[in-house]
C-alpha cells in the first residue's frame, strides 16, 4: 500500500469511532437548572442507553430530547419529579 492509501484507510476506519463518541448537544438552560441537570446527567444517560436498544444515534437523540424536556419544565418541583422518574434523587 502506498502511504496515501494507508492514510486514507486509517482516516476512514477512524470515522465511525469519532462519530460514535460524539456527545449529544444539551439544550440551553439557565445556570441553576443546568446544575441540577449536571448532577443527574449520569442516571439520565443510563436511562437513555437502556431505552435506545444499543443504537448510539438513538441514545444521542434521547439525550437531546430529554435535556429539552428538562429545560422546559416550569419549576423545581417539576424538575425534581422528572429527575426522580429517571433514577436520580437530589
């Protein structure tokens, strides 16, 4: 193999790994709401993994959807209820 082909092969082989490792975009939240999300991100991530049936794209979509839902909740009581339903107790 030439160096050029070897480089192209290595680049193409690493592309799925790079895409699979991308973290999902999290919805914009006020700092106090974001602090609650950050404390419970691991259980929510686990919840999304469990509901994505092994699909990394579904897992990323789940985290995007769930962060948007969380950011849209009206008050602390609703956010605490949401977090509890996803396995996190503050």
